[in-house]
């Protein structure tokens, strides 16, 4: 596979980026789509993604299609429902209908390799970190020694495909309704429009990667003490108790600084942010 020449993107039309999961990594990968579109405006770039991080790439001006994998529903029903397996096989078959010329696997695992294989694209490529047999399906593209941040790791794919000096651009569309909602919550906490604050995400999908609640509480207190900056805790309803614990710790340390916590919403399918003011 490595002996084959790389595709000339000037002579192909449809490209599929596969980055299925991990919100942070989907964000880090978005500059790749922008770099390819900037260098080759004729490309029709699509993205294959699971439902949780899908909103990050929805409505991106650089993408032709966003294909959402309903992994959560499939995972819940696969053990007892033949219909789930029929849907899954139909989904794989449907990928061929897009007639992708090139796939770029930025996930690098067996599940993403299967999607790349299902497209029957002529060129199947991936980033440098291909595992779980994915390198047998897609050709890993090299990482430059000077590339340290994950954004650069993904942009090395663009560089390998002929994009010189790719610009780092994050084309994430934020709905006006979301902006207004956040402004309202910040205002209710006493944070005036235009005032600086720090956003802290204390959670991580993989628990061993979490820094620790006490560390985040100490950080928020120090930001308030040294820089007079309030901290904004973000998260989902299951993380409500952790956020509340940090709020209580910071309240004890800094009673005049605002901290925002997270509580379950009235609609349990949607996360919401509730303002807590330390006093």
C-alpha cells in the first residue's frame, strides 16, 4: 500500500474525513478540512462522525456532507435486536453511494477502518497513528518531527498531500440561540458582557485522564486571587455533583468570586448550565 503514489487532489473530487469520536480530537481535526478546502476549493469534503461530537462539524462551510453514525443507539440494541445489525449493514452499503475518491482516517482504529473500507474509495489514507489493524486498510501518512500538538499531527496529513503552510482555522459555527443562552447565564451570575472569565472543563471521557477535583478547585481559587478572574465550570448533568463540589471549595476560599456549576435540566436529554454565585 505504501508503494502507491499519493492522490493528486487537483484531480479528485470527493474526500471523506473520518474522525468519529472524542470531542477534543474532532475540534483539533477541523483545521485539516479547512486547509484542504483552502488549497483545493473544488473538493467536496464530507465528514463521518458519531452523534455526540457531530454538532462541532455541522454547518461547517468547508463540508459538503456530515454523515452521523448513531453509535449510541446501535450499541444499546446490538445484543438483542437484529434490526440494529440490518441498519448497520445498510449504513455501510450507503457509504458507497457517495462515491468517495479519498478517505482520510483520523481515528485509526478497526471501527474507522471498516468505514473506510466500506466506501470502496480508490485512495484510503490515515494520520500517522494507525492502530488495531487500521494500517492494513489505510496508508498512514508521516508526522513531522517538529509537529508536537495534535492539530499539527492532523495538518501533517494536508502537508503530505501537497498543502504548503496550511493555515490553522477552526470553522465551528455557533448558533445565535446558544450565544444568547450563554450570555443570559453569565449575566445572571454577575459576569457583565465583555468581562473576562476562565472556562474550566473538569471532566474527561477517560477517568484516568482527569486532573482531579481538588486541583481544579485550587486553580479556580488562584485565578480569582491573583487575577480577579471568575471561573466557569462546564459539563453535563452526570457531572453535576463534581461541579458542585468545586463550587463549594472555591466558595470557601473566595467568597466574592463567581463560579458556574452544572445541574440536570428540566429536559433530561439536554445539558444545561445553572449559575452559582459565591457569596
